[in-house]
C-alpha cells in the first residue's frame, strides 16, 4: 500500500518540477487576454490552467512567484504577468505586470 504524501510535500515537488522545466528551455509566451482574468484569491491550479506553465518560478520572502512574459531578455519584455502565491494556502495574494492592468 502506498503511504499518503504529506500536504506540503506535493507542493514543493511540483515547484521543483516547474523549476526544472523552466530551466530546460520553455519559450517565453503570454496571453494578455487571459492574464487580465487573473486575480487575488485564485488558486495556483486555476492560474496555471488559465495561463499555462510559468516561464519562471522564484522564491521571494517565503512566497513563490510565478511569471509569464513575451521575451527572454528582460530588457525587451513588453507584456508580463507575475503572481505571488502563498505556499501554505496555494492562493494568489498579489498580481503584477502589464497584462494585469
């Protein structure tokens, strides 16, 4: 019988897998029409379903930041979206970027 995974373990595994994916050549892509639908209180799963896998994932002040953008070079980015996710609740608590406005 397979033992159940602790609630937080799956989340950190998922983040690690996203990090590996983003470091292995996911091309930058963002759909600003969908980005305008993102809002505080959405779940991590809802935003990923809406936006697709993030182009980058980072850790900032105890929260995870998922980001989407239209160019690899940050200096050339015109469209972007970043969401800050609480790792315990998996809810978005902050949304930023040109596609959010």
